[in-house]
C-alpha cells in the first residue's frame, strides 16, 4: 500500500515498509475482510513488539496514522478505526485528530459526531473489497 504519486503526506514516514508496519496492516486487513470486531491497542503493541505504556501508545498511534493516511489517499476508509481503547471502546484521540487533518471530520465536532464518524468508517471498512 503506497501513497499516490505526488501525494502530500501529513504523517511522517517512519514505519512504512517495515516488518512492524506489515504485521499491523496485515492484521487490520484480515479484520476488515473477515468483518471481525475491532481489536484493542494492546494487540497492536504486541504486533509491534512493544510493552504497554505511553511510549507504546505514541508509537502505535504513529504507525496507525501512517496506515490510515495512506488509506485515505487511496480513497479508502481509515483502517485505524479497527483499533479501540479497552476502557472507552472507541479509537483514541489521534484517530480523530488525523481525520480532521485529512478533512474527513469537522474541526469542532462534538463527541456524538466523533462516534458517528467512527461508526461510519467501520461500515465503510466492512463494505470495502480489500
């Protein structure tokens, strides 16, 4: 999964092409194809070989951002919608921040709109032929 030629990237290229990137995107694509329930960030940490903590959250968020930005640039839904926080059951703040940066979500969207956007992305993921 490569960005279109000439695309302007928002997320720094840090993980693209690495074994960690390939492992996470393969798992997300499997979930999308099989229409499985979203996974927890902890599973992404494990796929990346990280222990839970702030560093792990930041690194996983960065990698998920790279994946979702590439999806968006190819006209596909944000695969990172398939990763949720164990306490809230929804994606982390970075998911919504990236969606706003990509113009997919209004800048001042209230919480109900954030959840509506996330659910819309899930429906799009599950209806896309990956």
